[in-house]
C-alpha cells in the first residue's frame, strides 16, 4: 500500500479561535469578534447566555470546526479544558476522559441535537461514531459534571452534544474533499434550500476511507443527514431530521512491550487471528421530529424519536475469536414545558420515555482448539449467548429558577428515573453450558433513582458571574453486565442499585472586550460503584461496593491580542482515587492523567486577507498504569506512564466567497509516544500514538 505523499505549503504559525467559547465568532476576514458572549443550548434545550448558567459548559464554534477540519471529533473536542478524547487505532472509535480517568464505561451521555445517540441499557463507549460529525456539524458542546434535571443515566461526568447546521436563508450547495496520508480520503457534500417562506431543507452526505497507519486498521464509512424545518406559525416550528450511517472497520489490539518499542505499526493480533480478518460493522439510523412553541411567557418542546443500530464484531481479545452480533431498536419521547412567571423566575417540567429492545448473539464461527492454560475445543456454530432484553424507562423531572436578589439566582431541580429490564433467553438450556459460560433463565429487574440538583449563580457585573452547583446523577448497569455471565459469576446474580454520584462545583466566568476567562473547581463523589465481589464458593457477582473521589480544577481563557493574533489556553489538573475499596483504598485510579492541557495560537495576517493559521500544543500528564499503583520488581520504578506532548499545525485560506483551501499536520515533530498504557494480567498493554500525518483539502460553495 502506497500512502499519499505531500507537504502542505499553506501551513504556518497560528492558534485557535476559542478552544471552548461556544459562540465567539470570527468575521469574514478572519479577525476575531470583540464581543465574546457565549450562547449554549445543551443545559436547557433552548438558547441561554453562558454567564446565566451555574455550570461548566463549553462549546466549539462552526468557525473553529472549519479550522480544525478534523477527521475525528477528538481533534476539536480536545481543545476544551478537562476533555480528552482518545481516537482508537486511527479509526472511528474512542475512549473518553472528562472528569474521569480514560475509560470505556457509561459515565458519559452522548447526544445529537439534544437527543441521546444510544440507550443507557446498551451503552457503547464509541457512540460518537454514530453522530453526523462527518456530514453535518455546526457546533459541539460539552456540559461537564452531572447533567441538569433534563438528563438521566450516564450524565455523570459529562454530557456531549453534537449540533447540526440549520437550513440557511439563501440556497447553498457545498462540496469538500480532503486527502491525507495512509490513503485517507473524505468527500462531503451538502445542499440547503428554502422551499418557501415557511419551509426549508438541508441534505448532507459524506464518505470516508482510510487504510490506517497500523496494520489491519483500515476503515470506510458512509453517512447521510437530512433536515427539514417547517415554520408552522410565527412562534411555532417543526424540525425533522434523519441520520443514517454504515461503518466497516478492521480490528486491531493493543501492543506489548516489544511491539511498542520495535514495531509500532503492528496490529497486535496473532497471525491466526488475522487469518480470520476480524472486522467491526455497525449500521445506524435515527429519525426525530422536534416540535417547539415559543410564547412570550412559555416554551414547549416535544421530541419523538426512532433509533436503530447494529454492532457486529469479532471478539479478538478471546482466544477462540467468537463473533458477536447485536441489534438495538428504540422508540422514545422527550417532552418539556417551560413557564416564565415574572421577569426572571421560571419553571420547567418534563418527562422522558424510552422503550428499547436489544437482541444479542455470540457464537463460534469456526472449529478451534486453544492451547496452554485453560485449553479448550470450540465447535463451529456453538452459541455462548442468544437473548433479547427489553428496556423500559420513564423519567419525570422538575426544575425551577428563581431570582433571590438583583444579581443572585437560585435553581432547584429533581429528576426521578424508573427503569425495567425484561430478559428472555433463547438458548433453551440453563446453568453451566461449557467454556466457562453460564446461561440464565428468563428474569426481570428494575431500578429507580431520585436525582436532586441545586445551584446559585451570582452576577458580579454585566459580563462576569460566579456560581456554586450541586448535582446528583447515576448510571445503570448494562444488559450485558447483568445477563452475560461466566462460571466465575454467581448464577444468583442479585440485582444491584444504580451507581450514584454527587458533584460539587464552584466557578467563575468573565467575558470582557478582548478576553474571556473561566475557572471551575469540582469535587465528584461516585458511590455504590458497581463492581465484582465473591461469595464463599469463589463465584463472583455484581454488587455496590466502592466509593471513588474525583477532584480537580479547570481553567480556560481566550485572549484576542490584536487583529492578527489570538491565544487560547485550556488546562485542567485532577486527582482520581479510591476512597473505599477492598484492595485499592487510597490509591489513584489507573489511566488518570495528572493534567490535560491544550494551547492554541492563531495568526491571521493582515497582508493576506482570508488566511488563518494555527499552532496547537496538546499535552497529557503522567498517570498510573494500574489501580494497585505497583512498582516494577525488575527496575524498581513505579508503573507510571509519563504522558506526552505533541504539536499540530493547521491553516485555512478563504480565496473568495466560493473557494477555500485547508491543510494540517498532526504530530508535527513525529514524536514517538503512547496514547495510553495499562498494566494488567501481569504485562504492559500499549495503545501507540499516531506518527506525523498530513492532510490537505478544498471546499467549494455555490
């Protein structure tokens, strides 16, 4: 395979438009607007000024997305303080670290246009690959910490919202083409048109292909996004959107010490596994209709939605390489009403409903005999699980905001979540079915949780505010963790309570003529952690048995130095430690960086109108590689990874109103680094960071 080879000539020194400011705008000539007001919609589902909200919520503007022109959401989201998205193996997948260690657990709520991308009962850490990032994205927002009363299971550490572009007033058609090393190619086309004074459409589509810089990491993805807007009356509208995508991706694994040192492009898979060509295939479709009515003293919103996804893959981490297939279908409804009582007092009431049915199948695709410890023979066609889980949830909530004094606001909220699982086993046999698997009889489980919220927001001046916030949240166990058990597990499998969290946060926000500044200090107590415990027979079972403390500080600033230079800095320092645990009390959690930093300097030369360039520093601090915080007996050194720092270079040239060019080089110095490292099962496991990679593109609009 021969990669595309080129040296982007457009790239020069730079930095970014606000790394976090949601609506700090860029003028057509590329200069930054001095009015740095920031508007967000994620917290309340309607536009609100950032300084009016007692929470840490930041966004990525459309102008910054154009500059980043990322092939993955991580390239933009990582510019927000305290946010680290790890792109896995150069593909479309990701791990997330927001007020948490790098992890794949359900502590995050992923949305598109305010609607969840997936069901909490079938959480997948890669959920952002189902968003319309590649075909239609106008903004991205991150609400850090527990969600507001509008959000339930999963909104523990953060809520990430991908917002699509609306219909434009003037007919517009655009096509973007991006080429990169490792035979990366992306074609994106969109068309927006007003059909009448009251109706308009936007249609967007994209196709992305990539051979990958590591062996067996090629991927291809097709996506379409359709949006129809209908103004029913002067204060009433209907927005209908449809999203569909199809992803096929080769699978790779982590590397051992020898591979990370001498063969970083290795797939991490044995020749035996590679011979079966393990792939991941996922299809996704979602249809939503949002009805909004905005009156002088009230606001109503109703969003019914349908969602379908498949996720089929080979479990390459198991010696026998079982195939896993799943289909999840959802019908849901989000409804709220907001009433303004007096000038600044308002109440929001709402209810969320979801019914999801998930079919899950795991089977042996070929005859296979393993060797060594635990050797076993697997016969083609054997099933390890074959079941259907129905999930029903209903969640009413109430939120009230009241002005206590001229400058002080109080917000109180409460949400009640009830969820029921109905498990149906299609295997027809129960108990120990061999190969270390347990098959459960049909059963039902239900969970409930009450989440209180409270905050105070004090306006120090017209452009500054400080706040205190408390929010309780939770996460449910997934269907897989409840019902797909091994012989290490107890067949009794007693129900567990939801894992709960309490977030305490104080913050400051300032929007001045040429600079914005944010600071947040948080403490998050995650209790009733869902972990494995063991009975007298040595069998394990799920139980609520740990308490973990997360605390840190987050700082963000955007400084418009002059018409040609602006600087943004996003920095967070945190500590994540076990407070109650049978083995690790007092220890720091693994893969929890000491700090995360992003610095962007942007240069917009006055002598070259339409040109902007940016240099970006992404830095991640050291972290423990295991929860035991152990020491290597051979070297006497602590099992810590030093983290990494890389530099990216980006540029964009708006030649005229129709034609623009863009280019970027990621990891400019070609630094050799590990994106993540763990010590588990007696050995190190590494995720290598990508080498220097260049991209160049063109956008034409008519």
